[in-house]
C-alpha cells in the first residue's frame, strides 16, 4: 500500500489518502484509493482504479476518479465530465 499525507504550511495534517492493491495480473492492476478525514480517521471517498499496461505504457481509467460528493455542489448546473484514460510511460524521463 501507499499512503500520502497532506499538510498545512505550519505542519498540521489536513488530509490523507491510501492506495492498496486489490488485484493484479501480468498487465493490469486494480487499486483501491481511499481519502480520509484526518480528524475522525473515517473514509470520505473510496474508489477502485484500474491500471493497464499496453506496449510499455500504463493507462489509468479516469472514469471514476471524481468524488461524487464533490460533484453534488453542481447539482443545479449542467456539468459535463469527459474522462478517458491517462497515459503514463513505463520508464518516465525528465
């Protein structure tokens, strides 16, 4: 698993996300990504993210990356979200 913690400039923890491998095969993995409320240590949002490797590039399924609770603030507006795949090179270079 991988844990990311977000901090304010003064060092106070303000957020945490944890990614855990759910399944894996030769060319694909599914990660569970959970975002936590730091004060209560409760899960605010959880999503499974599929990543597939094709021809030396990783593709991340972006279709469910947005937190539905965040989208609720746009309930009275027309919002279009177009999601496909994000491409990540197998061996990125700078």
